[in-house]
C-alpha cells in the first residue's frame, strides 16, 4: 500500500494518466480537484481523491517542476512564489504555527468552489458511497510528494479533528515532504491519532525546508550562499522518519558528477563553481520516477518487492493508460 501511495503522488503530476506498472488500484477514475492561486489566474494546487479497496486515497501534487512536464510557465512561477511564502502564521484550523503558502493552498483545496467539490466533501461522499456498495473499507490514506507532502500533513491534521471521520483509521505517507509547521504544530500533530511515515533521502534538500534548528550544516551553508532568509525559521518535521542508510538498499545513487552533501559548502566557495553545478544532483535526489532513490526506499524491507525492477521495464516501454 505504501508503494501505491507513491504511485498516487506521482500520478498527481499527470492526474488523468496512470503509468503502466505503477497502478494505484483505483476502483473508479479518481476525482481531480484543482484550484487557482489567489492572484495570477493559474491553477497551482491539485489533489486526487479516489477509492481503492483498502479505503479512500487523497494525493496532493507537489510544486510544479520548472524544466519538465510542459506546465505553463506562469503557473510554475506562481507555485514557486507560493512555496516562498514561508512566514509561520497562526490559523484556527491548526495548533501552532504553519507555513503561510501551504496553509493557503490547503484552504483553497479543502473547501468547495461553487459546484466543484473540495477535498473535504469529496472524502465524505466517497465514504458514503462505500457504505452503500461495500467496495472499499472506511480508511483514509493521505500522501504527497514535496509541497504535496506538506499539504498532506496539514490535511491530515484537519481530518483528525473531524468527529464524523473519527472511526476511520488515518494513515499518512509523505515522500520528500517540505515542512508544514513549527515545533508547536509538530507536538500537536504527534498527539493526534495520525499514523504518519515520512520518507526522506539524506541527499535531498527539500525535506529540510523550511529549515529548523536541526537542519544539517550543509543545508544551512547552502541557504547562506543563496542569501536566503529561511535560515532564521523554526520549522520541524512530523511523523516517523524512514531514511536510507549511508549504503545499502534504497540509497540514492547520484548522477555522474554529482556532489555529496558534505562537499556542497566547499564547492560553492570554489571559483566558478556555483548552484548550477549542483542542479543535476539536487533534482535526481528529489525524483520519484521509476528506479529513483525514493522508488526504492519506500519498498525497502517489504516482502516480495523487486525495488522498481518491474517499473524500470515499464519505463522502457512507457505506455500510458487512462486512470
């Protein structure tokens, strides 16, 4: 099930297509919930909500990638600006402080928009449908990659407060999730009934952003080189960390020429070496495509898992089928 949640997170980037070999197991086509930014008129927030035999899955899309996927350039820019709205604010829906941009994104996705349902009403309808046809259990699974992981945690916190969902187990699996809130939010999250796993690779920058007091030295050094004000923030992760060891199954294999995190600060200080030299490594470390580090990490230790071998074969013949 964890691996299929990875597939759902991946499908959220191309919501109307499901890659062969990476099926989520939808009982019917998932509902696509999409919202525009407050300014700019571009859709930057998206979630998939659908039923599988095990329950209802909510998968949040991550930040639109700038160099792939054929996304509208203005939408990509607005999405990244939304990520940059990293002020920690108090909202009545949460305990503690939360990331302003992520909280705004979830607010847009949570509520209905005219006749278009939000994630809250979509989940309720699917729970009700399952009571009628008995095709899916009453269990809520929440997932997301990158920004989508932060939205998954914010959604799960709100879902845990719903009395009419209190009988439904609430399972969260985030992949390379950005951080959604401060220490107070993390402590309140830990007191809920949410069962959360967060998958992180040691060479991936995004799970350390926005940073907190426990951020690795290489992350703080990189942010200083970028002149980022994020170094002063106090964000904390939530859930149980699942990370690759220094070597072994699931360890991220960098591209040729990629640099290890411990060498980042030294490299950035070298003449004519800057962030552009590190971009291939940073993008590969964050990927969730077949044979990526996260693709292998999520099934490490799972019985019968081939660690992405079947997906790699499917990727060579990238047939696509409707979701």
